């Protein structure tokens, strides 16, 4: 992202203070492999937002997302306002400009770049710097975390950009995960052929965790990936802890905590659940919980006999003896 490198010093400092400096500095410059996520979509189930693999379920967890992007999951709910498009005075006040098609509720990212990329900015004018900060965040979100197939960014996130000193307080990582979930579900149902969001995350996730290997021949990649997913019948073929040596900054530790929960992710394209209880092996490995750690409440339903039994304070070993299809957990709570 060349624009990021040419931002005024004060605006760049705001971006870094939000925690997006590393993310923007390490964006991939090579062409992405769009066929790998499409191969993954064949294993995706949109009612659980997880991949159903031969040995069980896995998904992109909050900790995975943070380790790959450097963007934390967690924070204040983003105050989406879908009526912003009706208030052109507000848009002009926040951006210093009313873009074309603003009445439709979205801006084309190309319009943002063409209007502001080479515009002269007085670095001593706080109002102009605030405008540029908000516009750059819109552009960045529209190109990465909240990107869509129309190459636009919704204006509904403007209220979260009002106070440029508090932009980092909001849950942008959760919005990015929700966008990835939404497009993976759409591709799996063949409602669209293209992925949105920061789809590069899926590639890194598959290479690091499922340990898929790219093919040299690009034309064969889709078949190669699908063929590699089929033999994944043993959990030992998966890298359950792909980022063991990564020291997370303290403000990213929230992502680690949220990995062991059920989390509602919110984005302009809808709300989607991350269901930590469905990927319990990922949760326990990534949360560094000991094997004997107690599960607070679990519900085991034996469908064959319709007999229901509630186990309180049951150790994790007990669950390993129960067939996967007979176990359904309703909540997961780590207790000290």
C-alpha cells in the first residue's frame, strides 16, 4: 500500500497508535492465490462457521486472526450507522468532501485514492489532518479488512472514526473476521465466486495449520489443494500450534481469551458467530490450558437413547472417550 508510506508524519503516527502499523507495513505485494480459499470453501459449513474435515471441525480463531494480521480481536462494539448516507453535511464535516455515490451509503476506494492521494495537506491544520486520517482508514478498511467484490467501503463506520484518538478502541479485528466468514459462506453456497475481506488470511491459515503445499503449476492449484484436504483423516497431520514462539503484545491478549468463548462478530455485511465450543482442541491448545482443566458446564446428548446427562466440572479427558457425533457442548467456561 504505497499511500501508507507517503502519509504525513502525524497521520502515520495515528495509524501506528491504533495498532495497524505492522499490518500495513507487511501487506503482501505478490499476487495472491485465489484458488486455495475456494478449495477450502468446499469444506465450509455456514451454520457453524467452521471447516468440516475428515477428523472433525476447525476454524479461523480470534488468536489465528491476530497472529496472522497483527490486528486484535476485541474492543468496543463498532457503532454502525446505516443512516449516515442521508446526512451529507455530516459526511462533509468528517471527510472534508462528499464523494460520489455517498447517497448509496458507500464510497469506491478508487475515488478515495484519486481525490486524496496527491492532495496538499497542511500538517499544522488539525482539521485537515483529521479528515485525512478518517479517509485513509476508510481506504485501508475498503482494501483489506472490510473489502468486498464491489470495491467499496460502507460509510456506516464513520461514527467510529469521529474521534481519531479513539479509533483503536473499537473491534476492527472482529469486523474483519466477520467479513471473512461472510464471504467464505457465500462462496460455499455458490452465491458468489469471489472472496472478500482480507482473504490472504485464509492462505496463511491453510499453509501454517493444515500444512497444505502450493503447487508450482498455477493451473493445477485448485485440484492440488482439494486433493490435499481429502486425506486429512488424522489430527496428527495438522499443526495445532503454528505460532508457538510469537510473543503477543499485551493488548492482543484479548484475542487469546476470546478464542475460548462463543463470540458474535459484527460487520457491515452481517453478524456471524465464532463458536469456540465446536473447535475444542484448537481452543485448548491455543489457550495453553492444561489437559486436566475443568469444564464448567457441558451437555451430552445421546441421540440413540434420547437420554440426557449433565456433567458438572467434568475434566477434559472425559470428552475424549465420547464419539464426536454424540457430543454437543452448550457452553465452555474456564475456571481457575
